[in-house]
């Protein structure tokens, strides 16, 4: 999982060879479409409020509210579920490193990514999760120490409806690299993601942790039942009410697996906790963003017909990435069955000695 693979096109995707220039999005990524109007209204209001406050308080930087990409990728669906596990709900973050939208390179887009929907096994999830949990518990990694940062690099792409001249089509972003650094207390960090930040990136500095910090993860219970109760409690308090309760818990665990650094004992407990969530299934074949095939643990959100899949290496059972796949067409959705609305692949996860340092620079 520490290797940094090349970027092949998965065989299942019917992505075009020629990518089109990007245009402003009418809607955010597919899995957030139901929340777009409410989210954008709140963002614009918060921006006006923050700008006024900054003007009235000398040289303090403007604080920008969290939205989907700069932080955990599904905070709109579960506004603070994963963050609440560490006891903090984050609403703002200070941004720097760019001149407004200056220095931001738009992402090219092409036709929607599609895949063959894997077969779901309703009986196989507990057995597979038990094996995954055992494999996670055996991982031997040095514990990070004060002053270090968790670094995670991934390849990601979203799919969303785009309207140009009153014509709406479903498009997918070009697969691109996302790099995140977070201090162990979660109060400092950096994000670089083309199309979402300036080319130099943006700071994640805040007096309140912006992600599930390692220090807080290390303090979570490792008893699966106690852990699951905590997940349900916090996701119930913070989730968008359009998201079913069990789905919110599943998504919260997924966020802890992707852009955080859970200690081995906690990772093992998270998988055992996931096995207790109703509706969780095993999938015989799934492919991550860079084309690696694996088995998956998944759960379908009946609200939008999408299935969230955590993908694991078939031999080692190490976590590879995740994706959202439309498995059931819903009346209000522009997405057809087989559309990949989000895809990711973890290409590197490491502990480094400084913010914005990559593992190859570590001495």
C-alpha cells in the first residue's frame, strides 16, 4: 500500500480518450447532489459573515467553511460524523497558499466513468470482515511521535451533472492526485488537490482539528461493540437526516479508513464493528481508481441507489481504496446503473517529520 503505482485506466471504465475542457459545476459530486442547494446557500452566507468579521478585526485571515473536497470527502453526507468521534465538530478553516481562485488549474472532464456492478453476497460480509480484521491487527507500524504529520496520497475522481447552454450531461473528472498532511492533534496540515485548491495547496490550520486526528483515534475504544455505539451516537447527532442511520455509520467508518491513520488495533476493531451494521455485504470483484482489482465490503444507500465499496487486495486484504457505484436507478437521479460517482485509490500512507514533506524527502 506504500507503493505509488502508475495511473492506468481500469478496464471497466468507458472513459473517452479525449478529455474536454472543464466548466463550472452546476452540482457537486454525485453523492452530494441532494444537498447542493442547502450547502451552497450556507457556504455563501458563511463567506459573507466571515469576510465581514475579518474586515472588522484588522488583519485576521478570512475563515472559509468546510466543504466536501478539502477535508473528509463525505462531510456533506455525514457533516461531522467521523470528526465527532474525536469530540470536535469543525465549521471553519483558515485558507492560504493561493490568490483567491488564482493559481488554481481547472480539472478536465470527460464522459461518466462506468463499471460492471459486482455481485453482492449478503452472507459473506461477516466472514470477510473477520479475515480483514485479523490482517489489520497484524500490521506492524511505528507509532508516530509529537511533531510528526500523517501524510496520505491518493488518486481520486468525481462524477457529476454539468450544464452548459441549458444542456445537462453527466461527466467525470480526470483522475488526479490528492495529497493531505495532518498533524497528530489535527490542528495543522496542508492539502493539495488540483481543481479544488490552488496549485500550491491550502493550509488546514485551525484551533479546532480539521480531521480525525491520530491522537484522538488512538484514544477510541477498541472493543467493537463499544466502538460501534460511539459511531452511532455521534453520527446520529451530526448526520444529514436524509442519510439512513446505518448508512451514516458505515460512511463514518469509511472516512476513518481513508484519510486518517488508525492504529492497528483500532483498524481491526473498525472492521469488526462494520460487520455488525445491517445491510453490509461482500462484493466478489471491485476495482479502485488506479485499476487494482480486489474484493469489497459494501453497503447500499437506498435513498440514492448508490453502493459505497471499500476495496481490499484479494491476497493481503490490505485496504486499497473505495468507490461509489450506482446499483439502482432512482427517479430523481441523473445517473444510470453502473455509473461510478466517486473513485479513489490510496497510493501512499506514511508518517513524516514536517508539514508538506513527502516520504521521499524524509531523512
